[in-house]
């Protein structure tokens, strides 16, 4: 028997009762070398490394094999071909790298001889079977995971902040449940971002009330990245993360869906509506810093009467004091500005609208939100650009969603009278009170002096769904006269029934 210098290489993904341990693989290699009179010059291992997800050249142990001094070994001995690679292309690349170093690969359990054409063909065939087995394992794992998720069970992994994995009351396994001790912090964090607080300030808040203690392999504090990841988890809207076929290690963003392609929402897990979650996502995608806590209730509602452009809030110093102004700025702006506009608008609004109780049009939502259907269509189309996108599946989802949108009945329009006056609404939320009556404020140039020229300010109206009388509101719905009379009769009957029950 010819004397050969051998490097032993062993790899294992996960230790189970059925797996052949690293030590057993090495021991089998040592015995083979001893029986054949070969000399073991080195041993390298990759423990806990998947061959499906990691090509040989990306593994630390195999890199050590390739970095071993050239000319000091003739053979790399593995237990079986699938210990080296589970993909044909990976196996061929690894073999080529060894041949460039004057060495070859051999296996204890697989009789391969890479020095002959017949042996190389047989080894390639074994690699094909290894790849097929890996695909079969992946399909079985995905199927089991899909079944667990569809049944409402947790397929594994740590629960997101604000939740915990509880024992399944209906059988085996775990189910995701709100954590009463921490879910309130999630609600507060989301609310702060929605009202305009910066993510940095929200992270500081979470660091104060819920320090990240006892977490391994994770950030020690609530960083901006960690906070954003927590707040963009679809579970906040009751949706379940589900990414079948996701090839990367990164957490995917797709969710469990129904037959129409719409996300399945679990109300028991939701802390936000789907609409609120979309608003939260939009906020978090905006660049920092967000609007300060002193954001004006007029932000985005003030227009220049000269340029028909939005006027923006700035700060300037007047007589040694810092004051807030709204100014028509920019290259195309006329430059006009006004200070203390919030106080001016408040006084004028309360004088004209303070005692008004508005009639407003509301819509009774259907089972499906058309806006969210449009969001899902846009999301599916965007995912088609991903490198590993399943184009056919996404195209089918888009078609299903379009069919669903076409069949959604129009929402029922109702007329509702406000329960509080505009002055009372102003105390709670000035912006909402203002928008209940007008669409914004328009400022024209005028006399500049110590006293504000009231002729400069006019209300923007035309698209507001707020009406002074019930008749105006009913007419705005597009109802015919007979339909309006029917609606009034039904309303009268409802009011009489309520009065009778109160009596």
C-alpha cells in the first residue's frame, strides 16, 4: 500500500441522535488511514455548519484545508461525499481547488477515486444524490413549518418583544401570546412614532422602561435599528411572518395569507390596525430626524396665496427672541412670512366655527379594505424584482387580489353629527378640529405691521366632508331625493327606538 499524506475533514450541521458526530467521522478516517498505511498530517472540522447554505470555500474548516501548505498532503479524506458538499457545483469547485494544490478527495463510506475519469463520474453522481436529498429535506422542513404556522403554532425561535411563546392550550407545541408585562411598551413606542417622535427618542424611552438584559448575540441597548425592527414586525397588526422558499438567512417580510392573497390577521395578537401599521411603516421609512414634539398643528396646511406653494415653518430671531414663522421659501418662493400664525388661526377659527356642530360623511367599511388590497398588489409587484422571487406565484397573487378588489362591494356612506362642538374638539386636537371644517389656510400678501392684517388669511374649502346642515350632507352622498327621504325615515325610526329604550 502506497504511503499517502492525508488531511481529515469532518462537518456536521446539527447534532441529533441519528447524525454521525464529528468525532465519529474523524475516528472512521483515522482507522481507514491506519488500515491503508496512510499518514494523517492534519484534521480540520466545521461543526454546526450547513452544507446547503454554505459552500465549502465559505467555511472556516475548509479554508484551513486549502491554506494548509502545498505539497504537504496528497489526499483530503471525508466520511461521505455529502460531508463536503450537498450541491454538485460546490463539490466540483472543491475538487478543482484540491487538484490545483496537487491533492484529491476521498471518502470513507463512498468508494471514489478522483484520479480516474470513471471515479470522477461516480463521485459527481453521488454529489447529485446528496443535492437531491438536501432538497428533499428542505421541502419536508418547509412543509412542517407551514403546517405549524397555519395551525397557529410557533415553528421555533424567540418571540418578538411584547410577546412570548406560551404552551398551546389546544395541544402540543407553543403559540404566540401577548406578554402583559411588556406589550404596553410596544403600544406606547408605536404611538410615539405615529405622533412624530424620533426613533432615537423612542429607543431611549425603551432603554429606560425595558432594558435589553439577558439577551445573547444581540444588541445590549435599544438602538435605532433594533427599535425599527421591533416596530416593523407585522405581528403588531396581527399578521404572521411566513416566508416559504426564503433562501437567505435574513428575516423575510412576507406574511401568512388567505386564498385571495390577503394577509390573515389575528385580532388576539394585534395592537394596531392594518392602516395604523402602514402609517407606522411610512414614518419609519422617513429619514431622521422626525418632526419635533413641538410640531405645529398647521404643518402642511398653510399655502401661499401668491405662489400657490406650501409654506413651511421656520424659526427666526425678532428683537432678541426666537419666534416661529411660516414662510414661502425656496428658489421659487415669494418670501412672504408671518409669525405667531397658530395663535392667529386659533382666534379666527373659534370665532367663526367654535359653536358649530358639523355633519360629516362616514363610510362603513366592508370585510376587505380596498386601500390595503392596493397595498398588497403593490407589495407583490415590488417583490418580483427580488433575485429569488417566485414570479409565477407572485403573478397569481396579483391576479387574485385584482379579482378580489373588483368584487368588493362599495362601502356604505353614512351621515354622522359630531357629538361635540368645534371649540370642544379644538381642546382635544386642534388639527382634527380645523380639518373638520376647512382644508387649510391660505395667506396672501398684505400690510406688514405690528397688527396682523386679517384680510391676508382665508380658509381653504372645497374638499372637506363637513356640512352645516343634514340636507347638505345627504345631498353630497349622491342620494336621490327619494333615497334621502328613505334615509331620514330610517333615521327617525332609529331615534324613536333609542328614546323609547332610554325611557
